[in-house]
C-alpha cells in the first residue's frame, strides 16, 4: 500500500445516479459545518461550500428543479466507531465523538455543546439543509447507503494537506483528529481503516523507521485508552527522528508541537515557571526531552503539572551542552 504523504488531502464528494445524490465521506477530520475565517490555519473544507458546488453542477446539467433523494456513505472506515479499549463512558459522556469517515466539526452538534450519536447522519442532515438553502428540493431524510460504483461525481471539497492536519492535531491535542489520522495510516499501510488497522499501521511504520517499542502496548491513535503503555525512550526516538535534517517528511511532528505559555494545549502552562526557551538551552543547543507523571492522585494533579513545567523550564534555562 502507498504511504500517507505530507501533501495528501482527503476529499468529501457528492456523486449522483438517477435522482439520488450520495454524500461520500473521505475521512476529512477537519470538515466543517460552515465556512470559517479565511485567516484561520489550516483552512478547512466545509459542507456549505460543497452544497453550493453541488447546486451549481445540478444547474449546469439542467437538473436543479428536479427533487432529489439524499444518501450518505461513511464506509471508508470499518470496524467499531468506539474503541473497545476506551473507558465505557468516553462516548456516552461526550468526552470523545464516535469516529467516522464522514462528520462535521468532529461530531460536535450545531449548537456547539454536545457530541452527536451518529456523526455521519448529522453531517448528511447539515448537507441537506445547505442544499435546500441553495434552492434544491431534497425529499425526506437522508439514508445510509454505499455509493453506487458507476455514480458520477458532481462536486468535491478537500481537506488541508496531511502535514497541516498533523500540526493542528498536535497543537491542540485533538483526540478525534488523531484517531482519524490513525485510521488513514491503517488504510495506507494495511488497507484497513479501523482502530485495529491504525494501531498496526502505526507500529509497522515506526518499526520500519527504526523506532524500538520495548514492549509497548498501543490501543488507539489518541492515547485515550488507559491500557496504553509506552516508554519515554520510544517517544524520544520519534522526536529525534523527526528532527533529522534528512527527514523533512516528518517535520510536522515537531512544528506542530504546542509552545508552553503560547500556543495550543500549552497556552496556559508555564505561567508560574521561570522563562525559558522550548527545547533549546541557553547555548542555543536543541534539546529533546520527555517528561511524564504516572499514578498521580487527583488531589496532587496541579502540583504534578507544576513540577513538570518547572523541569521543562529548567532544561531551557540551562547550558546543558557544556
């Protein structure tokens, strides 16, 4: 199978056969419900734009006045939508969305407060509404169905490239986005876009890059499973590999990391720690480090977080290369 490459994009398409339009999910983790700010990074594809292009294609074909039926196809990914190794309440308590090859806003409801039970059906309903706003008559509710093999493509929107998606996922610690990317790794390496395929694809890819696992247990792409076991040294090997000048294809694994006190999931970290550079000591020498705390009691969480921040800051403040 071909490897997942930096500039690869994931297309969400609309195909037609007879009076039926089928919305086909291509596994775009960042597909949005509505257009975003053009200044945002990365720039996301969205359902409204797809509906506009679909309506324009129907008009060019002279079919815009005919009522249509709508189906949706999320079969690119296989297996369960919930990881069997996750805690049982992760999805039911809206901690994480069911993973799907077709969704909008990562399965977040239109009001922005809850995660929907069926992200693909929610995306199809949003698309139907957007089509109606374009003057297209959509009959009834959308139904799930595999796209016909000989259906003709009407319209398509594409995700940002994989490199930008990876940067975004790392910067904001996006669990759902990480799971979708892992499913794509499974598709690329093994032809299986599932939790199991993603795990095996990631392990096989890293092993081919020379990363040693040392008895690691990997259950998902996000790290949400409490059964995951990974040595700090394994993560350190990945960081060093991504930093090599001869591996520009892995650079997004570094450029996407959040900066303490500045970006993403670390925006509000290092607020009490000494000023420091991130992974660069006072001599300008790049440092790779992994800090983690395990089995911390809940009442000690903030203290453990502060200790980790202080350790990282101390590394940035030292002259470790002397």
